[in-house]
């Protein structure tokens, strides 16, 4: 990491450490949304409904309408929205060169498991029902949304649905039981996640469901038959081992997988793309992975239009 990157990271760490997560879940939503930044003005934003789920369609300039992406946002199944994630999803769409749909799936505590999974699966099923080939669809997700993406792939496969062409996970939360080694070892250096916050949102989402249920925690599932997967994780994260362990499971199952561990980076640093050059670089790499031919999507990495007739443009 050069001096400019280190200076940007140091500045971000100071900002992140200035505030603590509120204990109240609903105040936590407002707190999380404040980290969001405006969508770039050259990205077309439309409101849609996909499989009965409210969504936003983010279309970059010179977009390839023959392909579509589905991004599942993070936030512990409790936080996260278009306000917090829309700008990042828009930049992923720009990097991939095609539109991304950003479903606003139901969140806990109002809607507990399996509501988020049902919504994600309904969105994917709706894309297939539109007549889209699975090979024209890619999926991505961050944090809990990364875990939800993997759970959706498990559920889609188990229902006999075809797999999308590729999938990308950013800082995925794959084990709600929290058994990964870095879950404890890196808590003191992770400026965003604490055990108490994780326990609170997990309890809100699970509502008595075992955290070892594969559709809740993909770590306990078997990912055979998955499409090529990219996993990006920051070195500073409590969820570092969640990413590494799931990458190992994918490799053991014969799934092409590329794992990138980014030195010094925080949880879902991509959200801070307006502050961090490394965030912009990570989004560029993610987009390149998703737009590559399927045979190239999981090449080893160095250290690394939905139909618009139902969409309503959103004023910038």
C-alpha cells in the first residue's frame, strides 16, 4: 500500500471510529444509511418490482442490455437499503458494463427468516421467468447480502433452477454461529463490526431458527454445482475467516473460486469508493470478473436490461 492509499485508509478509520453503532436496531438503520453517498448522475435509476419485491434498476452509460446483475445488499438482514448501497451498486454496474437490480428485500426484525431468502429467490426466479437465460445473469452481494447470495444459490440449486453465470461476494457473512477464528481474533482491529452488534442482528433474523441451517449460514451447506465465485475480503475484518473457509468449501466441491484478501481493508470497503482508491480498484476487479466469459471468471487472481417497461425513473 503506497503513501496515498495509507493516508486515505487512515482518514477513513478515524471517521469510522468516531461513532459507535446504536443499540436500537431502528436507529442503527438510520446510522447505516448515513454512510451512503449519492448515485453518480450519469447512472440511470429506476424503481421496479421484481417477483413482487421492490427494487431499483441501476443502468450505467453504454450498458449491455443483454446481461443483468442482481445485487443483494448487506446490513445484517436488519440494516441496508438503496440509500446506503445504491452508489456502490451503481459503480459495480458501471464496472460490469450492464445494469444491476438492487432488490429491497424484507428485513428483520419485522420480517424474520426466511423472508429475505424468499425475496431473493423470487427475484432470481422472476428474471428467469422473463425469458432470460441463466448465462446472462450474474449475482453479487456484500456482508449479509453475500451470505444471502450463497444461500440463494443453495436454494435455487435444490429447487432445480439453473445457476447464474457467475457470482461475487464482498466480505460475506457465511456463519451466523460465529465460529471463525478471526471472529474473535480481529474484533479489536475491525472498526465496523462488534460481537454485540452481530449477535443482536443474528437474533433478530433467526428468531429461533438454528444458525447452522444452511439456508441461513451457507458455511454449513454443500456448494456443489455453484457457478464460478469471486470472494473479496479485507485483511482487517472479523469476517475474514468466513470468507476463507467458504472459499475452501467451494474449492473442495470443485467450484472455480477466486479469493482476494485486500491488505489493510475494512468490512465492505467498496462502500467508501468516493474516499478510497482501493475501493474503486476492488469494484473494477469485481466488474471484470462478472463480465468475463464463464470459462475465465475464476482465473487465479493476484493478491488480489431487465425489461424497463415496469420501471419508473427516479429523479436525481
